[in-house]
């Protein structure tokens, strides 16, 4: 019997995206998250006394140029060398693009497969054979798995591959392959990388995406880590997921249905927050909060969304201290159906807003208001995941819907109680 | 919606104060209250009734928040009445009039017709501040028409502020050329961080360069270190040789001297000291021997001179015992005298006591007087009981007469009480009256209500123009339904609009026609323009001329008449040819003019055709007007017809709709009156029955009552009688209970006295029995008996003590006897010479002799011990002397000497040999150190071979070489150090990653701010567009109405308002004067005029709103305080006019405004309310 670890997509020193710091936010906790997750990987390997560690690509971020990141990697991998644990891996698309990998000298316990052909590494003492092929260029569109050799008889065969498999949303379609191709090789385990959401594509033999070791933005939610694979004497592998992440991203939805006022919503949020904190009591949880549903608090909230976002953040500081961070608050509430609208000039204003919402071309006209800003916005803003363009009619429609209660408050609400 | 009443149940300063707004068709309600009368509170209450009391209310200063209540009745547009009560709270604050049943918010919202709080406040409320702010906004906005129309249509005075606020907030976030705005600033910081990131990032090649430099330096350092080691080895070897040369020479010298001492015996270290020590000790031992022998002889002589003490020592123990007893004997003899005298004294005292008790009795017979312990205890117990029994008996004997006196007193009071009378009947009827009594109050309040209602009904009938005949429920049937009236109203309005529109059309057509005529005249006056017909005429004439000429050319003779006729058209033409020429010229000229003046021609043609068309249109419009008029007449006839049954001449349907509503209220009220009258009759009957019965009962009890006394008076009488009787009965019962208690107490006291007296007899018997042993009679008092017992006890105690003393004296005499015989026996055995001496003396002498014998024994023992010691010393000295002599023999043998005297020479030679050998050892040890591990002989040979004169220069050369190599190594160490520092700095640190996180943080902030900025800009844009759109749609009616109102409210100072092109091309509003010739920009208006302009616009906007929507009450809060009387009156007129369309509620605390309104407005419109 022996154990090994399958990890992938470590993306060392890749920052956690767009975490707008605010008063009371645990800013120190989010730094170096990918490093600490990798340290957890190394510690787990040593504690579990694994026979070897497989890394299925993307150790680094492609456009990250700091050689310190490489040196840090070497220092960590050296700990595995001292524990007598080999590290076997392939370079992924990011590694191929990275300038760090070109000059980095790895300790002798590290073996990376070549990119010009598939290669095989034998661990004679264990009776294990690993097959793999690295990315030579950032964009590999061919099926690399086709060229992998057939299984070596009498051994436990592990295939290491950086691939999009049959294609996964949000991931570049690199080195595509079919499950048939993988199965046909007769391997005992396929260690895949590239797709950040962990997934077992096939149970027998296991064809597995380990996912990344640390979520880096609001769409990489839930526990992140590696698979600890135990191979029994009959050569049967058993998978056991080990969480390694130090910052946990979650998408929290607060159901606003029937809430009578905004404070009700804050109370509901507190409950939701506590349930998320219970899920990961030892980690920092980063939440994207979506408040949705039909509520009479809609106007109150949307008339001053900034204020209510601050209320949610301060409730978080209050309840969770340094254990949680609010990345963003998205209000998707609706006013109760059937509320009648005022007439006269104000009615004309509301009618105009409704008219705009229904006409995308008119809506685009509003973007001229934002043209100056669009020119000045930094490229990071435009290139970020979930980036939006200031002339996108759908986004403008959302903004208009948000602007409506705000405008109505300024026009009318403040007069309610003279 | 109309507010029918406002009930200030518990709100602000008000408690249960109601304001009735139901009067009037819609009504202009003027609420007057002096300062501090609660006008503002009432105004707030009105709004908060509809939309809730705010969390932080300022109106809880009298009533606590939990008790705050404001109620009211509202009538919706479809006539339904909703009665509500508002409490303060967060949820479910709306209740029905009972303050219990919850009312859903939606029920009220239906009545409010979707008008929420903000919209209500803006659209249907105006206060002095609003007015001033509105006026100021108008001036500030330069009369921007879109904004003013929108403000008029929404009631929002501060639109400009809202729009500016949006802009200012957006500007604080971002400006295209800004630096400090939030987004600009973030972008700036982002740029800085980007450059920081670049600096913090370490490139792979830099690391490789430092790594390479380190490796090269380490390798070079290895080479230098090897050379350095070799040079240092050579230097060390030469330095050793240089040091060894003198040592080798010294060694050689030592070896040659040693050879001459080869036969000297090497004696052990300390041999000489041992020898001297042995000789010294031998002399000491010989001295000791002499001293010991002399001492032994002296001791033997002393011993032979001492006595033998053995006889006395054998009897030592008995002698000592007797001597010790001698002390006791002496003390006992002294004690005996004291004891004897004490005993005699006690016996004398006892005898005296006995004599006081029994004169006759001897001391020896006194034992018969001894009493036992139980007997003594019995006497004491009985003595104690005696006090108790006697005290109780005395206390009871005193109490009995007091209690008997109290019984007699109660009997007397009972006798004095009056007899009670029967009141059961009265009580029953009083209970009955208790239920009927509230009816009397109800009846009292019913009468004025009925009177009031009747009065109101009468007034209403007069107001409605109905004759004085009575009303019945059927009256309602005679009146047309509200739906019918609405149908007529719609028809009426539509016909009115049609007629107005037709008249407008006619006026427009007439204007257009006269304008067309005017322009035709103008064109004619300028110069008649040729028409196409003129050209055709000219050409026809010309053609006619040509035809004549052609006929002449064909040789035809022309008829003179034809030619003359033709020529006549051209005066001055002499011939046909001339005439033709003239016609040709005329046609050409006409054609030329037509071409030249084509435009004028066309205008004229159009004017002509227009004129025809306008004529036709006017005819058609005339027909339509006639048709519409006849429709109107027909409808009016029909309208009058449906009211005939009520003998009413109807006014307009709109007015009659209100009339009908008031009529229905009237019928309801009349019904109410009948119901209440019936109710009053029923109540009177019930009350009278009760009164008769009560009066009868009271008279039976001889209570004087009047026949007309009210029920409440009778009830009071009855209650007093019953209370009186009940009081008497309660008093009698109390006294009886008291007497019973006292009699019982007297009986109990007597019984108790009897028992105590029996106890006293029993005690007497027992007492006589108990004191008899003391020789006392039954009459003895307990205290006397106790004294006798005390005396007896003292007597017997003395006797017992005297007996003890007697026994002790006898013991002392016995001991003295035994001592004397023991002394005599011992004297006889040990010292017969003492026989016959007194006992005490003999005993003392024996003791003295024993002590002397003991001293002799001790002296003999000491001398014997000294003798033994001297013997031992002598033997030891002999041993030592022999031992030393044998030792000296051995030492001589060791040093190979015959006698002890030869030993010192042998010792000297041994010392010299040892010193030389040690010198040799030191030399060789030094050489071994210098030879550095090689064999000693080899090294000596090698060193001897070296040239001693060249060795110095070789050493100097090597030292120089080593210096050079050391410097080289130090340089390499520096290189290594700096490369290691550089690489150490590249420690895998995360500074760059940290900056990347910071960049992301800023991006997050930018995203949030961008969204907010976008919302603000979009809101601003939409608001501007909406203003423009509303202006386009509503400018006409609002401006027309506002113009008219402005004219009236400024009392004709302005003719009206007009839209003009502003300096930037946008339409602006101006005031008009002097038949439209003078336009006054809003900036040129005084503050007061601007306020009046705002009011005109607001009222016009409201008017426009009411065209399309259901009415809502318009709340006016003291807006007229800065208007002069004429303008204030005009404004009130305008409000009164508005009150025809919707309810208008005006709050004021200015009496002159209230008076102004009362003076100028008809009573049917103005309804006054006063707050106190």
C-alpha cells in the first residue's frame, strides 16, 4: 500500500482579486494566500508520508514575473526532498508562458516531463509508472493524450495531463481530449489539471481534476485543495479530498422575500453569515453577498445601496471579526408587485425610465454620460474577470434600475416626515 | 379622496380633539390657531394619519409614544368611507375606530389611490418654506422652462438642488482632468503601485548573474587556500630547525658529565630528610625512658601511707537513708503543733452553732440532726411553689370585678340603640334602577343631538334649495342616481369641450381669413401682380392681332370694325401693325413679369386659394356650432327633466353631483333623527317605571320625596336610607358579640380561682410533712426553713474537718517512733563509740564519717591509675629506640655505607647525578617537539646539516609569500560575501505579491465607485430628459393656467406669462406687461413676485394633475404671510376656486388672513375651524 497526492493549478503568488479593503476588514489575512495553501500541501505530504506528489500543471501565473516566487517554490519543494518525497509534474499553459520557469533550477527530487514528446518515469521501488507531457507553448490546441504510451504491465500507471478535457466553461480550450482516449490507455489513475473546479470525470479508472489549491476570486467558491490517493496492495486507488485553502470564497444568497424593512435584511444576512462561518471555522471566509427576492425594503435599500453595503460589512465585522470579508454586495431585489405609481411629472419620469429599460438602443445612448470615464479606466479594470464595459446595454439597464430608487429618494423620500 | 374628520385623540398637545372636515362640496377649510395652539402638530397629525408616525416623533411630549393616537374618516373617490386610527409603531399601526381591529395598509392605499408619502408631501402640500424655496429656485434657474413646468407638475420646488446634488456627487467621484476625485485618485495610486510592482519583481537573469559570481569566487578561493597552506608548512619547518640548533649542543655537553657519575647510587627523593628525622627521634625516646622510671618509685611510697575505709563504706546506704529522714522528722514535729491548734478551734465553733440550734444537745449527740439530700430538695421545691400559687390567686381575685363592670357597660349601650326597619323592597328596586340609570344620561345627550341634527337638516334643505316639506326615505328614490349624473356630467363636459374647441376653431379660421385678406391687400397695394390669366388674356389679344395680320397677308380685306375693335385696345396705335406690335410687346412683357415675379405670383395664387378655403371652413364650422348648440339645448332639457320630481332647477352636472352627495347625506341624517327620537321615547318609558316604584318604597318608609324628582335623585335617597339601616344593624351585632365575649371571660376567671385555692391547701399539707425533720412547725415560712438548713450544713462541715486533723497528728507520732529505733541499731553496728548520744546527733555524726571514708577511697584509686600510666610510657620508649636503630641499619645498606656517619656523602653524589639526567630529559623533550613527528635522531642529523647562516633569509621570503596569498583570499571573501548578500535579498520574499494584492484592492474600490458614478450620471441624465419630455407634453395647459393665475395673484401687475427663447437656445419663462410689449425675466422679479410666480405654477400644475387623476386634499401651511392684503385675497380666491375640484385645507396662525378669507369668500365655500 502507498499514498500519493494529486494537486494542480497552484498559481503561486496570484493575488486574490478585487478585494476592496474597508474599515475592519482583515487585510493582513488575504496576503500570501496561495503560498500558505502550498505550504499546507507540503505539510500534508510529509504528515501523510506520501510516496510522491503529482502536480498537473500551472505552478505559476503566466504573466507573473517575480523570480522570488520561483525561489520560494524551491524552498518548499526542498522540504519534500528532505522527507524523501519526489515531485512529478507537467508544465501547464501558464507555466509555459511564465518567465520564471525558464531559469529556475529545481532540486533533484523534482521531475518535470518534457514538452516535445510524452515521457515515462519509473518509481521501481513502488512499482509505479508515471506518464506525462508538458506544454511547450502557452496555447496547445492539440490532443496531447493521444501520444501518451500504453500502460506498462504489472505496474500502477499514472497519467499526468494539463487539459480542458472535453471543454469547461471559463477555461481556455487547451489540449482537449475525450474520456475514451484516456480510458483506452489502460492507466490506473489520470491526474488532470487546468480546470479550477475539482471534478471526478470517471470513477474507474479515476479521471480527476484536482481543482486549484486556493480560490482566487468570487467564482472560485468552496473548499480548494488536493486529492490524497491511497493505493491498496491490489492496486486499487481510493480518493480522499484534502482542503488546503486558507481563504474560502463563498457566494452567499440572502432571501429578501417578505422582509419588511432593510434592518430585517441585515438580520437575515447575519444568520446566513453564521452558517458560512460554521462551514469553515478556522479559515477566513470571503463572501459575495447577493440579496434577492420581492420585498417592500427594495426602495429603501436601492435608494442608498452604498449605505446598506456598509451596514452588511459592519455587521460582518461585528459578528465575525477577522474571520470574514465581504467582497461585494449585489442587490437583486424587486419591489412588491402591484404598487401603484404616482402620476403627473413624477409619473412621467418613471414612465421614461421604464421606456429606457425596454429599449437597448436608447439605453446605449446613456453611455455617452460615461464616455470620459471609460477612456480613463485602467486596463486591469477592463481585463479583470467579470469585467464590464460602460456601454454594455445589459449593465446599463441594471444600473438604471438601481438609479431609479436612488433618484426617487432624492426627489420624494426625504420629504416624508417634515 | 376627501378627509371627513381628523381626530386628535392623543397627539402633540391634543387630547380628544376632533376637526370636522365633512362640510362643503370639497371645501376650503381654514384652520386658524394662535401661536402655540398646536397648528403644526395638527398639520403633522394630518399627514401622519395617512402615512404613519415617524420613529423619532416630536409629538410625544404629552402622551407617551405607546398612547399616541390620531384618527380620522376618509371618503374615497367612489364614495366609500374608511374610518381609521393610527398608532405609533413599526408594524401594523393602522386600526379600526375600536383601536383593536387591525386594518391592512392596502385598504388605506386603495383610498389614497397610490399616492405615497413622498409624493403626497410634494404634490399636495405647500408651506411657507416651500414657497420661498420655490421662488428662489425660479430665480436661480433663470426661468428654465423645463424645470419650472416639471416642478409645477410634481410639486418639487428643489429640483435644481437635486440635479446639482447628483452632479456634485458624481464630480466628487470622477472628473476627466481631475486628480483628487476618488476614482482619479485611485487610478493615480494604481499607476504608482504598478511601478512599485515592477521594482519589487526580481528577474531570473539577475539571480543567475549573482549565483554565477558566487560560484566562481568560491572556486578561486579554494586554489588560493591550497597555496597558502604549502607556504605556511615550509615556513614552519625552517623555524623549527632554527630553534633546535642550540638545544642539540647543550645535550651533547650534559651526556659527557653524566658519564663520570655512572657509579653514584641514585637515592630516592627525601632520603636525607628521613635520615635526619630518625636520628632526632632516637634522642627523644632515650629521654622518656629516664623520666618514667623516677615517677614509678615516688607513687609506690605514697600508697603505703594511706588508711582502710571499708567498714563504713559497706553501711553507706542505711547511713544515708537515715540522714535524709532526719529532715522530714524535724518538719513533721513542727507541723504537728499547728494541726493540733486548728482542730481545737473548729470544735469550739461547732459547739457554738449547735448551741444556737439546740441548747440542750451535746456535740457527740448531734448526729441525729443530719437530714437526707432528697428531704432538703423537697423543702426547696415546695418553697418555690408557694410563691407561684399565692401570686396567681391574688391576681385573679383583682381581675374578676373589672370584667363584671365591663359587661354592665355593654348592656347599657345595647339598650340605647334604635330599632331597625325593613328595607328589602327598596333594595330590590334600587338594583333595578342601577341598570336604568345610564339610560337617563343617554336620554339627556340624545335630546340635543336630535335638536342639532334637525337644525342641520333644516339648514341643509335650505342650502340644497329643497322646500320645507318633510323628507322620507323615498326622497332618495326620487333623486337621480349618481351614475346618471356622471353620465350627464361627461356629456356636458364633452359638449362644452366640443363647443369651446369649435369656437376656438372659428376664431382661428376668422383670424386666418382676415390675415389672408390683409396680405392680399398688401400685395395688391404694392403692385398688382400679373396672374396666369393676365398672360392668357394678353396672348389671346396678340393672337387675335396675328390672325388679322395673317388674313391681310393672305390678301383678305379686313372688316374695319374688327380692326378698330382690336386697335382700340392699344390707344396710340395708328395702324393694325402698330397695334399688333403693341399686343406682341404686351404679351411678352406679361410673360416676362410672370417669370420675373413668379414667387409673388405663387404667393398671390396661394393666398387666393387660402381665402376660398377659409370661407368654406367658416361655413362648415358655423354649421357644426349650430349642431352642437342644439345638442346642448336638448341635453339641458333632458337634464332639467330628470330633476322635476324633486322640484329642483338643476345647476351643472358637476355641481349637481356634489348636490346629490350632500342630498344623500341629508337623507341619511333625517333617518338618523327618526331613529334617535324613537330611541328617546323608549328610554323615557323605562325610566318612569323605575321612578314610580322607588318613590312608593321610600314613602312607605316615611321618607319625604317629590313627585317630579329625577331617577338619579331617588336613587340617591334610596341609597342613603339603605346605608343608614345597614349601619344600625352592623352596630347592634358588634355590641352583642362584645357582651358575649366579656361574660365568657368572667366565668373562666372564677373557675380558675377555685382550682388555685385547692392547689394552696394541698401545698400546705405537703409543707408540714417536709419541715418536720428540721424540728419546725407547719406555720414555718419557706425562708425560715431554708435558714435552718444552711446552719445545719455549716455545723456538720466543721465537725468533719476537725476529724481529719486528728488523724494527721496520730500519723506524725507513729513516724517519730520508727526513726529512733533505726538509728540505735545502726550505731551499734558501725560506731559503738556513739551509743547513748541523742538520736539526731548520732545520725549526723554517722553521715560525716561516711563522707571522710569516701574521700580516702578516691585518693587511692587516683594514685593507682598514675602508676599504670608511667609503666606504659616506659614500655613505649623502649620500643621506639629499638625500631630507629634498626631503620638506620637499613638506610646504610641502601646507600652502600658501613656506618650512619657516611650517609651524607652518598646523598650529595646522588643529587648531582639526578640533576644532570633531568637536564638531558628537558633537552630531548624540546627537540621532540621541534621534530614535528619524525624520528629524533633523524631530525638531529637533518638540523645539523642545515646552514645556520642561510636559514633567516629563507624564513623572510616565505613570510612575504604568505602575506600576498592572504590578501588575495580576503578579496575573494568580499566577493563571496556580496554575492551571498544579493542572493540573500532574493529570498523568495512576497513583496511583489503583496503589491499585486494591493492593486486588486484598489480595483475593487474602483469598481464600486464606477458603479456609483454611473448610477449618479444616469439618474441626472434621466431627470433632465424627463423634465424636457414633461415640458413638451404639458407646457400648453400648465402655462395657460399659470399665466391666468399669475395675472390674478399679482392683481394685474403682470398680464401673464410667456415662453421665450433663452440666451442659450433653451426656452425660458418670462412675465408679460404692457399689452405683451414688455417681457420681464425672472431675475428681474422681486422676491415676492417670484414667490407668487411659484404659487401660480404650483396651482396650475395641480389643476393639470386633477384633469387626469382623482382628487387628493391639498394642504396649505401659511403661505400667504408675506403677501399684501390685495394679493393674499387674490391667492385665497384662487385656492377657493381650486376647492371646487379638490378639498383644500389651509393652516394659518394669522388672524388677518382668516378675516380676509371670511370677508371675501362665500360661506358655502369657506369652512372655518379654530384650534384653542
